[in-house]
């Protein structure tokens, strides 16, 4: 994998770059649609490629491990072939899902024992077998196994967890040397910075992760309930330390405003379930604010979902029609809303890139934040 920075914004740490993988080039900043179980929920691959057009999507190690299982994925030739996706894929390590299963897991130095949310069966994730699982899934970018701490988090717990995440990273790196790629392309490991919302821990973790000299780095443990200002503060601490010539991935973030503010802090890659989950529930993101399409006020509004016609659905469907589909519980409504939201997120990061290259990113970003911070 290669990463090059084309331009850094004036009055900001925002940068426009390119990540080159064996499954294509990724222009940054980038938002990665979340394809948890081998599909971006509610979106056909044809629509994903032609209408949303992301350079990379995300798969989830925990969910793919449970279903369909690594045996099926290996027989298929990896996730790319299994889901008929010829562009780049990133897999998370399962650390966040382990965090979310707090009532059904035990964390020890060796790894994590957890109970499946599907059938209650017990499983163990270790740094070593998570690397093997991700080798079998076959993503272009794979994540080191980490512990994602909750918010709020006791300082001493956050410190112990951070050091364990670092030790787990060392085990991941060592194990990957013994386990070659299964398919005919390269996989790249990203370590993950942890440390909760403590500046000194974030600084220590960023320094440790930078010392590994991986081809890219991630920031985890944010967007777990902390105020946005704390997220930005922690991100700023970390991006000051992580190397400028490597892509930086902020995991699980976030709202359109979160994305723009973190681009300004030097983040290159994002993922979040928000555009798909909120879309399925009738919440639409637009360049002028958010819309709850279920509200009666849209009942006879025949204008486009977003007046800027950011996505193709804006030219084909009105707010009134989309509201009607939600009212009658028609699945097409959820599909349209999902495609619109994903299209908007991709439009937003691509516009950010254009303005970074044009030299007016900060002015544009401030205007967009003001516009989008409204309920329509």
C-alpha cells in the first residue's frame, strides 16, 4: 500500500491524498460505507458502485466470523469474491463489537472470551486468531486487535487497557510474519491508538503506534459517547504525533459535522453506520440540515430531498413521496433514504477534497458546518 499527500489546506491540517491498494486507488479524505456482514445494508452492489461510488467499504470481522464463517469465505476466495466487490475493503478487528458485548465477555491478557449474540455459543478472540480471521476474509486493510474502552472511563483502567492494546499489537505484528496472505494481493495492518479521553495516555499511545512504522494508523475509542469537543481535542493530540506520510483513520466517526471538523485536524479516513441506520429510520442528511422525513410537514412538499441534487435520488423522488413510503412501511423508502445519505456522505468528503485542493477549505468548512447544524 502507498500513500501520497497532494495538498495540505491553508490554516488547517486537512489534506488531500491518495491511498493505492491492489484493489484500486482511494482518494482521501474518504468515507467508507459500512458493510457489516458482507453487504451495505439495503443497497445493491450495483447501486453502491454506480450511484454512491465509494473507493472502499468496510467489513466487520466479528460478524463475518460468526456468519457466514471463515470456512465459507475461504472457499469463496475471500470477501471480495463472495460479495462480488472488486474495490478495496477494510475490516475492523472485532474490538468494538467486543466492547459492545460488555455483559457477555471476559477480557484477559490472552484475549477475549465472548458469547455470540446469535446463539449464545462461546468464542475466543486473540491477537493471533484475529489476524488469521482477517487473512481469510481477505481485506486490503486489516486492523490490529485492541480493546475499545467505554466513556466515561476510569484513568487507571484506560491506562492498563492501552498498554494491553500495545502488547496485543506486538503479537499481531509478530503473528502476521508467520501467516502469509491467502490470496494474490497484499494486506496492510493498521495499529490503533487508544487512551480514552486522557491527553497523556493518547500522547503515549500515539507515540507507541508511530514507533511501529506501519503503513497506516487508526484512532479508536472515540465516538463512544464523549462530547464532540473532547473527540476533537483527543484527535488533535494524536494527529500531532502520527506521521504525516501515513493515512490516519478515525474509527466509527460520525456525523457530517464531525467528519468535516476531523478532516480539518488531519484525518483521512472515516466510517460510521449513521448514514445507513439513520436513513432506515427516516433521518436524512442534507447540505442545509437534517430532515425527519416522517414529519407531517413534508406530506405535500414535492421538492427534491436535497435542493442541491447531490444524489440521483434527489432528482427522481420528492420529500412527499419518500414520506409516503415511510408512512406505508414500504421498504423502498428505507432504500431511497439509505442511498441518499450514503451519497451525501461521499459528496461531502469529495467536496472537502476539492476545497483542500482549491485552497479555500477552511472557509467552505465553516460555512457547511453552520448550514448542516440545523433541523429542517
